[in-house]
C-alpha cells in the first residue's frame, strides 16, 4: 500500500504518517489505495480498515473519495485548491481544503493523489462575521485573533484580544491610526476596504506580509460593518498556514519531478536499453548457431558489432546511474585541482576504438600546464559525452579537437568537430533542460540524448554555462564553462 508514496521519503523532508496534512490515494475505480494517519484523525477513524468499512456504510463519505468528484477539480487548471465539506465518522461535517494530482502509470492504471487541510475554523469565523450586530465580542474572544474597531478614516477606536502585543513599541495610550502601524500600501488598502464595507455592508478580506520586530509575518485581515462609520477588523496571524501551503506546493512540485524522472527512467529501460540488448542477443545467437558455416571475416564482423553494442550499452548504463543519482540528490560534488590535459588524454584513450572505427582524428589542444578546479568524475563525464556525440556526427576521416581557455574566474572548454552540423532549431532542442532530444549518427548510431542532458546537469552544478555553435555541412562546436576557484562555487 505504501509503494507510490515512498517517493516522498526521497527528499528526506517529509514522512507521510507524520505529515501535518491529510494524504490519500484512490484509483480510478474508487478504491482507497493509501491514507495517512493524519487523514484518519481528521475523519475520526482509528485505522485503514475501519475507514474502509466506514466508506462502505456511508454514502456521504463514499462521495468524498469518489474519483469522479476528484477529477472535477483536479482537471480544473484555474484552481490550485478546492474546498469541500467532508463527512466524518460520527456524521459531522468538516471543511477540508484539497489539492489533487493525477498519476498515470499506464492507460489502465490511473491514481488520484490528494493532500487536504482542515479549514473548518476559518469557515466558522466567516459565519461569526455574519452575526456581528453589536459590541458583544464574547464569542470572538475565544479565537486567537486580534480584534480592532476602526473608523472610516483609519483611526483605531478600540482594540481587543491583546492587540497591543503586536505593536509593543507603539504608544497605545493614545489613539493609533493605521498609518502609524502599517506600511503605507497596507494602510491604504485597509482604509479602502473599510469604506467599501461601510458602503455595501458586505464583509471583505485581504492578506499581506508584515515585518514584525525583524521577522516577516503573514496576516489575514477581515472586515465587517459595526456601525455607520466604524468597521470591525479581525487580524489573524497566518504565518504557519502560509509556510504549510508553501510546503505543500513544494511537495507537489517534487512529486511531479519524481514522476517525470520515473517516466524517463522507465522509457530508457523499456526502449533504449532493450534495443541494444536485443542486438547483442541476435548477434550472439548467430555466432553460436552458425559458427561452423561463417567465414573468419564474418565472425570478426559480428564480434565487432557485439563489442560496439556492449560499449554503447555500458555508456548508457553509466549515464543512467549518474542521472538517477542527480535526480535523487545523492551525488556528491567534490571539486579539486585537475590537470585538464591529462583528463582529455585519458578520454581520448577511452574513445580511441570508437574514433578508429570511423578513421576520426582526435586532437588534444588543451594547454599542457592548465590546472582547473572541478569535480573530476563530473568533468570527465561532460567531456566524454560531448566527444562521443561529436564522433557520432562526424563522417569517416573527420577530426575532433578540444581547446581550452583560462580566465580569472572560470575555464572555457570547447569540443569542435567537422561533421554534419546541427540546425539552429535542433540546437535549441538539444539545450532545452526540459527535453531529451537525439537523432541518428552518420552511420546510423543510436542514442538517448541522456549524455548531453547529464552534461548540462554537471555544468550547472559547477555554476557554469553550456552552448553550441554549428553550421550545416561544416561541423559543430560545443563549449562550456566551469568556475575555477572554490569561493565561487554554488
């Protein structure tokens, strides 16, 4: 039952059972797949089984978990939150603010994940406003809000519920004005709303930020008519609520990113990894079953295919593992002094067989004494992936050159080929952080686009930039920068 929601643990920030919001999941058939402890508490149930029985025995509760109801607001892009009256175990009503997210595993497997917040108290205050006809604030005194009587000119005629504690540095022995307490923009909006309340008799509200004794606070102000020239102002500190809402939004964004990561991960495994493995199986079966009738040249050719596929698959697996570590935040950034020439030389040795198969010349034009400050594994991965792509898109007999330039704060590394080139449109697709884009090489080599995506991530970690310049038929140059001292690292 916890399979999907274990994703929340990846950020090491949230634990669903201790999360200060209700969380649940239902499938498209209306089956309750998961519910956390806080959600059970909100509805008055002791455990998951008891809630299931309660849903079966209560039509009103069943409607609350109905996927058709959830879809109605999840797919309404104009709403971030949705408020709905839920039925509890004892039949009472609770107003819950909901945020929903649709999770599509495949066409037959769809889930609806929801996070809910109890806003019943807020609703109660709204109803209390409607009943304010006199100066009897005995009910309002029971709530943790600051109560003010404000004139249409902005004078604070009366204050209750320890309002003076908010403004301890102000002289509360005389009549205060809104201008003396709040910033001009807040005071102006408050006076405007008070006058609208006095003219229409309707309640008004607005939210604002306020710097209270050096701490940024969030307040919600509500107004109701008290007399022909005075309004009741209830001021509530909603800082914790705002922080909680921001956490929910962050939590939801992390969830979306995790889903996108998972989808990309399975796409690569399901397609891009399966294709070369099938190739390995096919060539190995041919060698195994027809070894006696194949010529020496044919055996050598098939063995070469197997070696090439194995190298490509190994590169893909390494990139996939590194990319997964980045997405989960588990990769370590360990910069140190590096001899760039030696790194490039090492990479050229790794790629020599690949380059030789296309008779491509690799030129290390990096300054022999150039020392940069970077994470060695990441830097090697960046250069390796970009150079591999350059080989892929360079014709037989071409060449690839790596140059470097050192500045005060950073090092620029350029990898240039004289290959087929890239259109301006495709360059934009290649460098778009939200897209993985790839095309076939000059001899139909396949790729996933994962290598360049990984390189972009590593360059970003080094606080650098990556870009490309190209001309069709003449070649391409991929350049990137990395910061060159510890103090400028992100």
